[in-house]
């Protein structure tokens, strides 16, 4: 458990987040690798706050990456703490320029995505990962060990930052399914961004 990451809150960003529109496939931004960012830059900090707020008003959402809101950069947020499949977790956090540096114990499981709202798919991912990245705002270098569902969420969001969707990782059409239901968005109690 990375105690620094587990103690992180979006209040550290010092800015209010705005709810952003989520981009849907086949938007080109979703298949374009994101650029590295300066985690201390004001635009990165604002994007981090926006990602957290947008994730929070999206039912069932456990992570959101910058390309999903139209930004071609390597920033994402994750919070699996309320998901029934989460065993252990670090709570809400945002990472910049993250990469998987160690992975083991592959397992296949069903995934969905806000950018592909009508489909789910069986994706094989590591159940234990070590991820290296930087916190927005402070620019602190972070290494996090994650297991099970949190490990899956991290890999999913890192894929988004690298221009990949979960559909790029399924074994074939036989592993893609129509989503049975999709949760309705909650009315936000935050300011929506201007179009």
C-alpha cells in the first residue's frame, strides 16, 4: 500500500473541477497516444480536477482518462473504492505520465467503458501491477502496487492514455457483448464546462 497515494485527495489540487463531456468511440482522440505532461502545469492540474469531478458524476465509473474528455495527454484518475469487485484500493487518485513497470498473474474478466457505452468485453489483464507515475500539482514521483480490480482499472486507464480501448485487447468478436443496462447519469451539483 502506498500511503502517500492513499492519503491524496483532489483538494490538494487547489482548483475546482468541471464536469466535461465524455468522448465516444470512434473519435480519433481515443486511438491517438497521449503526450507526456508537466504534472505541475496549471492546465494539467485543472484537467486532473475535471477528471475527478466527471468520474464522480458518472454512475459506475471507476476511472477516467484525459483522451476520454478530448485531451491528448497522459493523465487519468481512478477510484475503485465503491465497486463491489474491489478487494483493496488506494481511494481516489490522479496520475500523470504513468506506465506499468511490473505485471504478473493474468486473468480474464469483463470490462466496460464510458467511451464505448453499448458494449462490454472479456479482457485478459494482470491481476498484480506496479505502476510508476507523478501526482498532479506537486509533481511527486509515485510508485504504486495494485492488485485485482484496482490493477485492472489502472491498466485500462493507461491503455486510454496510450490510444487503446478495451476492444483492442479482446480475443475477438466472440468476446464482445452488448451491454444489458447502462446506469443513468446523476444530475451534477457542479458546474458544467462550456462547450
